C-alpha cells in the first residue's frame, strides 16, 4: 500500500512522517507516559499534564475512522479544488488532519465515522530547490 | 468590590477605508466614545488599544498622536479575534484594581480581502494547504460545524439559516457593512467556500473601529449614571488541552469555561440574558455557541434556529446587529463593537432593531489560538 521511499528519495512533508531506510513510511506520535496524551512531532513537555521528559515516540496506527470533514472549494492560488479536508481519529490514539482521497467530494458519499487508512504518496509539489516530498493521505478502507 | 461602568461607547460604520491609516480609524471611534461620555482625552488616565495586524506598531500611542498626546500609559493588546475584548477587559481590570477612575479602550483593524489561515511552508519544505487538509478559517469552522452535525444531525440548511437571520438583522443597522436581505436559497446557492459554509456564511472582512470609556463607580456617581452601563462580568480563557485540539481548534471548551465564569461573576444565568452578540465568524460557529453559552439545551441549536428563538422578536435574540456575518468583522474592533451593540440596546437607543426592555446582555468573542472573552452588561437606570 505504501510506496517505498528510495534511500535518496523524497523528504518527509512534516517531521512526524517517518521514512525508515527499510520498511514502510509511518506517522509517529509522542505519547506522554504520565497521562497518555498523544502529540504529533517532538516536544519536551506535555501540555496536558505538564510532565517533563515524559514523552516518548509512539508509532501511530495507519487505520482510523473519519471524525469530521469539509469539502474545500476555495483555496489559495495553485491549490487544486475541490478536495476533502478531514480529521481522522487513529486506532490506539492520535488525531491527524489530512486530505481524504479515493471518494467523491460529495457530502452524500462521505460518512462521518467511516473507516479510513493512511496511504503515502509523493506530493505533487516540489520546493524551490526541486526536492520531492512524501506526503500522507487518507482513503476509505473496507 | 465596586462595579465598573461604561460611560461612553461608539463604533464607526464598518466599511472599506483604504485611504485612512489604522491610527486614524482608531482615533475616529475614540473621539466618538469620548463625546458619547461627555469627556475629553484629557480626562482619560490610561488607554488600552486592541489591534492585531499592526501589533508591533504602537497603534495606541499613534491614536494619541491623532487626538491628544497627554502622556498617559498605553498598552497595546493582540489576542487574535478576541483582541478588542481583551483591550476592553484590561481597561476594566485597571479600574477594578483601583488604579484609575477613567480609562479608554479602543479596538481597530484594517483588513485585506480574501481567505485567512491556511498552512504555508514554514521556512522550509512545501506548503501543506490542500495536501494535509485545509487550515483556512472557513474550513476550520466548517469542520467544527460538522462535529455538531455528526453529534446531532444538524443540516446545511440549518447552518444557512443563521446567515439569513443575521443578514436580516443588519437591514436595521445603519452601521453594518451590508443592509441586504439574503433569502435561504440565496445563501445556500452562493459560492461554496468550504462545505457547509458558502460565501454568504463567512464573515465579511471590513475596516472598522470601536471604543469605550470605562469608569469607576465613584466617578460614575459624580459624572451621572443616566446612560451608564454596568459591567457585571468579564471573563477570559485560553484553550485547555483537549484531545483533537492539535489539529482541530476547540472553540467549544474555552467558550463554555468563559461562560461559566461570566455567569457566576454576574450572578445571572443564561435565562436572565435578554440579548447576545456572539462570535459568528462563520454561520456554523453560531450554532455551536447557542449550546456553549447555554442559550438552549445540548443538541437543541438546530431547533433554536428553525423556530426563530434567536431572531429578533424571539426568546433570546442573537446578533441583532447583523453579527460578524453582515455587520462585518474587523478583527481587533469586533470585541468592542459587540459591547457597543449590547450597550445601545440596554440604553434603549437601538432604533428599529431595539430588543424591547433589554436589561442584561452578553458579548462573546473567540480568537483562534485560542482566546475566549465574555462580558455581561447590565442596564443601570
């Protein structure tokens, strides 16, 4: 399901997208040992309980359910519309925002609560130096 | 502890004034509020200025450069869309603390057009807008509305009705940006921005300013309280940790906490409130805040809009000014403009849109990031 990133392949679009040299890309959270809160990206202190040094890396599940969405028809120049912006609750903790693909951008087709999974693809944009980026999307899962 | 009063409060007609500077716009409202109070800048002991887009540009001092450099302390506040209300609250708190008898609060903003928010490349990498969802304000508030839809089955049509109502209200407000009726079909068929928010369900970016003169009880008795408005409560919260807050700003929790504090401080409940100006930055947001402010029961907001509870003439009129949706939303001015609106009703001076017999009113703003400010105001005379 995930496209394999080459050794000198694309860069991660966000720091919490991990591209191991072997195996599939995944999203990595930080879980607080003291209170269980899950964050995206590295941090020193837990903003839920105030714990210091209590955060440890926690790979996030590639499976989850659609919490909410919006269909975006107006965006900034260069952003292709319409697309579905969504918030997904991952199995085992962690909430992530992304684009929902593989489904019509139609409220009649999209059901909040539906099962989804992460999928990784090279983003259709490069930076000023021509670097490619690996991004994640969500798609319906059966 | 003695109460704090509003002696003068005013706003300019919201619109687009590219020929004016931000301090010039702020100065206009400041002078209007001073005139309304029958006082001069020479009477003011401190100025609290709210402005967001020029937060580092000493806007408060530059307003004094326009209207009188009296040398008083000036504090410049920025707190996203709660900026104006935060400046007002600081002016209130300084009097509450006994430091001054008369303070001036000014909120002012000059806005561009177009979308606000959205993820750009932060220093390196590529812009994430449209790849990792959308961070535009219409989308953020659409998703917040969809959470309500998910829980209670709230429909696109119900969200759209908020806009129909608020645009209708603004036909009676000469200071609103727009005075046009927008029937339901027109709202629902307007350009879709971020489902379920169409263009007519997004607040209007306008330039504007509003100002208030605040006064201690002792001084108010001396100057006369005939048109004074009592500040019964001022509450400000930030966003406590909630599970999805990282990717989905939670405008509900900080509003609920601010409301609980404000009602407690004022010694009133939602049932005692005669009118509300709340933060309808998008039509979806207004629905959430009916429940957050306790104006109806949990899950009843859809019914409240369907049955006209929050329309003028309804049991709890909301945004009779036209709200941010139609009056306009100059970020730093909004929090004081809604204090102007409620005060005008409590004074019985709201003309065609007057809520009859209004004695207690509530104002609410929320700035993403987040800050929520609520004030409860009461008629004196």
